[in-house]
C-alpha cells in the first residue's frame, strides 16, 4: 500500500516477508496472484479458505426473525469487510490499467455483487424485503451503498470511523429494503 502495485517488486515483498524471491513465486506464481491473495485475505479477515457466504454470520443472518436485526447484522458484517478490504481495493483500482489487475478489479466487483445478491436472497427468504421490492433491485441498492468506493470516500475524505458508517447505512437500508 505504501508504494502502490506497480512500484512494488516481488523482491521487495520477499525482503519484507523475510523469504527468498523464489518462495514468493512458488507460493503465488505471479505478482497479480499475490495481489489477489492479499485482497482475498483482506475481505475474509483471515487466510482460511472459507468464502464469505460460508461464514457463521451468514447462517445467523438466515435465522433472524426481525428484519431490523437482520439488516443491522448485514451492515455490520459488510462494513467490517469493506473497511478491511478498501485499502487493498484502492491499490487494485489504481493499478487497474494493467490488464491483469483490471481483470482482478472486475472479478472482485462481480464476486461482491454476487455475494451481496445472495445475502439479499437470504433476507428475502426470511420475509424481510418490503412488498413490491424484487431481489434484483434490492441487491442493486445494497451494491450501491455498501462498497469499497463509498467506504473509501467516507473514511479517507470525510474521516468517518466504521461506527459512523454503520450508523448511516443501517437506517438507509432499513428504509430501502424492509417494510418497517
């Protein structure tokens, strides 16, 4: 993050990690794969090979009877992910003129959009979406409000802490998604 993707060499990464350059290449193959692994770890919050949708909080979300509590959990978990991932996402975004990194950016957006749609489907299955709101539109609303770009604007430009982001996003999504 300090020097950006283009200026950071595999040698510098290896030096910082205290390993040989060949070790980094052996583990990741390419600089792009290394960046993808860092992005994935920032999204997950760890290096366990467990997708976001297989995390325990998603099961908790699916079992919630109260729409307000469900939306609050969705915002809390999403904000935690986005705050962790936004700095790495920014590195990816800034380097996206590189074809491979541009593909990584597009893949990240597509995966986030698919995951958010699945989370909205969980809300819908529990009966938490307001009448007349289809899953696609609801997922679009979540995608527009809970994303790395918004988190970067609020944290970097506006100096909002994560608690303020959650306090802002929760009532917005409650209003937009739920009947209450």
